[in-house]
């Protein structure tokens, strides 16, 4: 039983110390991914601000006739 516990501990430590690094992406691809994510976040932030400020489209609750896109 003691040998099984030691083997499990060694395997667990091996997994923990090895980390999650893979060789599938290099640093150039990581930089491109991060820039793509930040670009999408910037675009979504602009859309959220427009929606909060009610600049995205006119409300259908208006008393006046408004042209909708």
C-alpha cells in the first residue's frame, strides 16, 4: 500500500511540475492571438458603450415617427 501511495505521489508531482506547456504554438502565434483577443474586446466595448448610451438604434417607444435602419 505504501508503494502505491509513493508511486501516486511521484506521478502527481511529475504532472504538477511539468506544467501545461505545449510545443504547438510559438511566441509569434501567441502574440497574434493576444492581439486578436484585445482587438475583439475593444470592438465589443465600443458596442457596449453605444448600447448603454442608447446610440445604437432609435427606440420603438417614441411618440414621433423615426426611420429605422
